[in-house]
C-alpha cells in the first residue's frame, strides 16, 4: 500500500494543460481590467500638473499687476516666466498663453497638458475668475467637467 501511494505521488508532478490555460485566462482578465484604469490615472496626473501650472501663472499674473500699478497691460508668457522661473518647465504641461484682457483690467493664462487638454484661468474686468478647459478626447476628459462636446470647466 505504501508503494502505491509513493507511485501515485510521483505520477502527479507538474501542472496539466487545463490548469495552465485557466491561470493564463485569469491573468488576462485581470490585465484587461487594470490597464485602462492605469491609463486613465496617467492622464489625470498630466491634467493635474497643467492645472497647478496655470494656477502658478495666475499668481505670477497678479504679481505682475502689483508691479505695474494694477494693470495687466503688456503681460506675456516671457514676463510671467521672469517672475516665476518654474513656468519655463515643459515636462507634462506648458504655459502657452498669457495676455491682457479688457484694456489691462483683466487677463487670460493658458496651459496645455501632454494629453492635449488645455486649462485656462481668465480674470474679467470685474475681478471674477472663469476656469474653462478643453479636452482632446471627450471619452477621456481627465479633470475637465464637460458641459458640451469637448469643452467644460475645471
């Protein structure tokens, strides 16, 4: 009897083809669930970096106005970068626009994320702030809350 038990144990070494196929199937299902979730997080991180950069540009624009008697006239990307050197970085986002609005009483600053999404801070002449955004793909809006098509607010 002991001999038969030893023989049975030695005959059952390794995995069967069916067991290997089941494991591969399970790993495939888990990968199909996980990969899209990770890709979505990457775009959100890129958008978050762009939002931070446009907020930094907003602070630099307010500093510019303080140094120019409350006027945003002649404001540019280069002038904001001189005030805040971190705005020169072009990693996952880039400051693409900084201009005066409403005859120097308001401004607009805009960044573009690596995903193609754009984030804007606009100060009106009455001192109100608007935060529009535009996404490259409506199927992956990132941090932009879409209101119509590919545009929204953040």
